[in-house]
């Protein structure tokens, strides 16, 4: 088995899968040096870094542009499994644009959950315990609504 240091930029393909221990995560990243679908490579990734696994599982969503660093593991003739990238560095370069999502999406803002529906501009906001916070008039107003909720102030006027 050989390990090759590698840093690449790519898009998170789907929601990461937590490990059984809750401290690791598996995910896939699609990278293309030319932005042409014919040149795309899908990397099977794994991290054992708890802080990276936490970020992937709570903050990242499919379509986010990431810079990942680690070691590309190439199995030898007697090894089981295919190649994988063991990730030890992760940086969010650009979040997935909410407006470009094709279907309703649940997203997290710390302990708050929001529902993006491409058919409407308003964004319902709840706590992770299910308590109603309010409706943001548009995606840019979500943090104002959350701050008002946390301070006990009335929600901002649109």
C-alpha cells in the first residue's frame, strides 16, 4: 500500500456518512481540473480527525466547494478495497448556492434548522428541538431572525 500526499479542490458529492464511533466520516468529492464532466474524478474520502468529521456532518452540504488535503492511499496487489483519500485538512471554499438546489432542503445554522424551498423566497426557521423561531423573508435575513430570537427581541420587520 502506498500513500501519496495530495491537495485538491472539489465539490462534496453527497451527505457525509458518520463512522460507527461518531468521530470519523466517509464522503465523496468530485474534482475536475478542467470543469469538463469528461475530466471529473470521484474521490472516496475518509477522515479520522474528529473536528473535520464534525464539520462535515454538521456544517457541509452537497455542492459545497472544498479544498481537502491528505494522503491518497493506493492499495497493493493483496490489499482489499479501492483507492481512498485519507483527509487531514479541510477548507470550505464556497458554499453550495441555495437558489440552485432543485428540491426542498433542510440546512443547519448551529442549533437552528432552516428549510430552503426553491419555489418560494421565505425560509422557515426552527430550533433543533423543534421550537418555532419564525420565517425569514429571504435567505439573507436568516441570521437576523436567529439573533432576534436569541436576544428575545421581536423578529425584524421585512
